[in-house]
């Protein structure tokens, strides 16, 4: 609650005349500039204020996002949304740290994630609450994920978040040879998990349509007994496997029925591209892992894995011999988020917001003749001449990026790249243009070092 006895959601709603996002932004910024909303004041949640203003959650989120981008407010994961002491504008040339931005990690914006209060209250109403039997997936969650699952799974289960989902899916499909055919380049998370599993990696290079079939065949001929890849919103490149490529990969895998496939979906419902899963054509060889952390917050601690029943049973057994079960409360909360109209509207807004930021930066870079990949997901993949020099140049201008070499699967050949997360980019077009200018200059500067 705000400092002072008269400041609260009703107090703020009474002082906001407009109902559009720009009008709400203008009203709140005026209150902050005048000191009526003092530094340290805690703003109401979107769900508290939207009914008082009779506006949608998306409208308020848009206003809150602009206030945050212009340094009026800050959203803290457990502390709510707080008025900053010295609000200012991110208009370039006026804000002293206009390019102080961390683009090295795809940290979801807390203000774009739904309020979990209603979801957790729904979770407390699960019919099987406190029953002693283990429930690896509740009926409510099973029904909630079915409409968007990319194939009809023989079995489903839940685990505690995206990181565990990736580990469990890769462990469940790992063969006796502990030899993984792994897409290349790929998410550093997948490379880390392969190392933790003590697996040997054979790289499967990707082109614009996904993993190359000839490379997969070569890896399987070399002894790989599992295949791990991302079918959509691929990290770091952003591609989605095409229908033709799925058919080509399936043709290769049919000759190796003992090879099991782990499909890793890190973006979850934030992906915009269609998912073409091998589970649609090879249901006995595939499990699919979907993370919901970026969409709904890391504290929900829920991810869903589904596919071939023997693989799902093996995965459950690997989780402390089946003794570990995700809370029914959290499972039912996730089911509520996947079916509630208001929560789904918030989800669509967040997905569109991140897509717009990705396309804005990619478009600005391409307009400056910088070749980049950003078809989907939360990153832009930029080729450079020298990674370390490019990252150093960006850092000297207030931008933190990530080296593409971290995405190198199995020490295969990989041209130098940098990876830029777009989740922290503001909607300010001038800001995005200046980021693109600095990235373009980094590309030029590193080329001149050759």
C-alpha cells in the first residue's frame, strides 16, 4: 500500500480521468511528477485497479509497461510495483543511462505475468486436495493442456518448472550408450544438461527449417541413441521445424526405432509459431516437454511432459523413484491459468508484446544491413566477426549481451555470433533504434579488427 493513510487503489482510480493506456500513463506520471504519488509508493496490482477503472488488464499492463520503461516505476518480483525516487524519461539524450540494458538473459517482465492470487485460490479448491495417493497430473490440468498439446499423448505428468522438465525429458530418453544427437546451435541449458548426464554429444546442425536430416542420420549411424531438439521458438535462432522437415526427420528415425526423442519447448505459450512435433507421426518414440515459467512466473513451478507411456513412466521413476509429485494446488492453479478468459487475455498480450519487441529490434538491425535471425522466441541471433570484441563494444555502450559460443553443441563448427534477449526492450522506438545503431557499430568495429 502507498505511504499515507489516504492512498490506495480507490484513491488512485479517483484521480485518473481517462480510460485508455496513454491517458492512464499520463495521469500516473503527472501524479508522480507532482509528488502526490511519492517515491516508494506501492501501486495497486492490475487486478485490483482494472475493475475500479473498468478497463481490461491489457490496457493497464500497457500503461504500467510505459511507466516502467520511462523509469517512473519498478516492478519487483515479491515487492510489487514501486514508484521510483527520481522518475525520468528514457528519451535518448535526456536520460543519463539510456542504454543501460541487460540483454544477456531472457528474464520475463513481472508486470506481464498474471496475478497468481486467483489461480492459487482455484488450486485450493481441487477435489482431491490432501488425499494420500500420488497424482502425477490432475484431471483439471490434463484437460487444460490437451487443446494446445501438439499431439495426442499416451501419458502426461508434471515437474517443477522448465529446468527440471528439460533435465527429466533428456534423462528419460537417454539410451544405454549415453550418446545424444543434439541440435546445433542450441540452448546452453540443453548443453549443460547433457554434461550433467555424462552424455556424449553428436551435433546435428540446423538450417532455416530445423535440424538437418542428413546430419541426424550421420549422428545415429555414429551410435547416438537419443535425439534432443526444440521444435519451435528455437533458442538461440528462433526457427520452427517445418512440416517438410518433420517428415524428413521422421523418415530417418523410423529406421532407428530404439532411438528416443526429447522435444524441448522452452518458450511454452509465448511462442507464436506452430509446433510440428514428431510425436504426431512417431508417437512411440517421443516425449514433449513444455515450460510455463516465462509465461506465468518462476514461482508457479510447473511444467508438463507428455508422450509415449513407457518414456513418461521412466521419467516419473527417475524423479526419486516416483516419490516426488508436483503439488495439486500448483497443478490446478496452472490449469486455471490455461482456461480462465482473463488470464488468457493477459497471456496473449504478453506474447504479442514480446513478439513486437523481437520484430522491432530485428527490423531495425536489418534496416542497417545487419543479418540476424529472429523468427520466434525471445532472442535475436546476430553474426559478428569476433564475439569477445563485439560484446566488449556493446558493454562499453551500456548493453550486455551473451556470446554465441555458449550455444555450441559438441564443439562443432559455429561462426561467431552474439545473442540478444528482447524481454527488457522498451516500447520506445528511439531506444530500439539506438540499440540497433550500437549493435551495427559493434559489427563494423569487429570487422575492422580482422
